[in-house]
C-alpha cells in the first residue's frame, strides 16, 4: 500500500546495479570502470563525502505536484541529471554509447560524449532523433598537441548538432592508474576511437606526439577555442574558487566541478566538498555543474542544495549497459529519477528552484550537525538584505557570460601549439580579488 512500483526484480538501487554489473564484466574491464588513480582515496571520498551532509526537511507543504524538471544546454530535461563523458562504453555492451544515448534521450536528459567513445559522435546524437526527444549533447575534448585533431573533433561535433564542448582541464598529464598497469589494459581488436583521427587505439603507451595531451594549455586559450566554434565552451575539472573565477574571466560558458571520477590526482577534494567555494566564487555569473560520486537521488538533491545547477554521472550508465544494454541504462536513470522526485517531495520542494542551502546540515568538528548558511550573495533572492546581483540566483545552464575579473594563471614564455591569446586577455595577470573568491561559509 502506497509503495512504488518495482522496476526490476533484482535491481532496486544503483548499489544493486553495480553489484549485478560487476558479475558480468571481465576483470580487466571491471577494474578499468571501477578504478581510479593511486590509492583511490579521492575515488572513495567522492561517494562517502555525501554522507557528511544531512537533510533538513520542511513539512506541511503541498507537494501534491512535484516537478523535477530543469533546463540544461537549452533543453528542458526531465530532472537535473545527465550522462557524463566516460570512455569505452562498448566494453560493457556491443551497442555502447549508442545505447546510452538512446536511454538518456528516452528519459529526457542530456548526454556528454567522451572523446574516447567507441561509437561515432554522429551515431550517438542520432539516437536522440530516433527517440523523438529534443535533448542536448556535449562533446568532451581533452586538448592534444596536434591542433588539427582538436579542430576536427570540434567541427564534427558542431556539424552534428552538439551544443557544447566540455574541455577537460585536469589532464595536462594522465593520472597514474595502477589497475591499468596491473591488467595491461588494452582495447580488443574490433574496437577503436572513431572520433579521434589518425590514432592507433591499440597502443596505450604511445610515442605519437600528435595525440599527447597538451600540457601548455593556459586560460588565454579559452578565447581561442571560442573563436573557432559556435559551440559553448565549458571547463570540466575545476576544483577551486580561484580557478572558477579564472574561468569566468576567461569567458567560459560554464563549469563542471569534477575530479575526473578520482582518476587523475589522488588526494584532491571530493567534488561535493569542492562545490560550495566554486559556487560562491562564480556568484551566478555562469552555470555550475558537478559530477563524481552520485549514486542516489538524495545525492543529486544535496548537490543542488549546495548550488549546483545540474549533475552528471559517468559510471552509472556503464553498469546499466553491462547489466542489460540500453534497458539497463534506462533502469538506472529511472531509479535515480524516482529517488530524486521522492526526496524532493519528502523535503517539501515542489520544483528544483525551491531547493536551497537551508535544506542541509553539515557535520562539524564538534560532532554536531549545523545548518548550512545561505550564500551571502543569494540572500536577496530570499528577501534577506538589499544587495541584488545582476544575474539570477540559479542561472539557466544554457547561459553564458563574461567578467572583468582578473586571471590568476602564471605568466609563461612557453611555445604553444595554439595561436597566441588575444590582446584583450592579459598574459601577466594580477591575483584575484579576495572578496570574489571568499571561501565557503560552511
């Protein structure tokens, strides 16, 4: 009586899905999907850090109608979750990224495609048309030394109808992923990377300088990227207030708070812990998204309460594929949708716009949970104080803006593959105003 419907006889939550999927995967693939860098500290804390935040529900509110939808990249999505770029979906199921895309479109959410997809970017976005849904797609890109490869991917994505480029800024060098050393990770002969021209997909220790990651990338190159495409330029991998302010000043259209799923630098902050200071630094000027560690609908709620405009998951669709192909991904997304909508109702929220910091408490050093204070710059939207910023408190995730804030990247005389930055961006910038990057009030 009053219990929700059963979606699958064996899988009732994402933890169940992970356990079931793990049983079907070869050890090398299982470890590739589940692994991270070095001691896996950040990988574990991405999940466990959510538990330090407790929910503060508000009752006796009319929640007869609960609308979990939101806007992201110009599309109205059924709830604030998308598929984050993750490599090698075809290792989990032959239909790979095509099946993930079809499931995402069927659920009415967006998808970001990894540069290291096993399916062509054109085939992936075509699944949205096949489902008859107007969802949006982003193409992930890690800048490599050969500029022509970067441009080729960008232009293919633009022609195919993608809305944005998610530039991975946390990969000047590849993280040390011990499971790949132990398993000698490699792709089977029938798989490749069809979106990266001229690459040998079966040589994981390459001496090909063309596809080596460009370690000379600077903030000034954001302007160059924007000059080369009509796509929005989002920076994925931001973890500090200082870099968030730099992203706004450089003209980025959005930020994804991410630590690469714990696969790059072990020991960095969990993304949910990095999120508050970034939200406070950005102050609504551009959208802020996050990924990392999301396994429950309540995790999505907590991220939005801390100021995220949208969330992304990378491993969840991989487990869905391994469990049951496209239907397995749909199962995962339906579970998270149902959980999130239920949490909203039990928290007294009828729309995502009603989710705020007042709904959370954080565990402090005294062993007690303390209510999280509202961001000072957001108080105007709740009728507290008179200082009203120039943008909305929860910006549309399709918006973009620029700022006169100064950059904090160091000056460099290195030679770059990309053209020199425009004169409008300073090569020897000053430090960021302390008031614009004040640390979290948590």
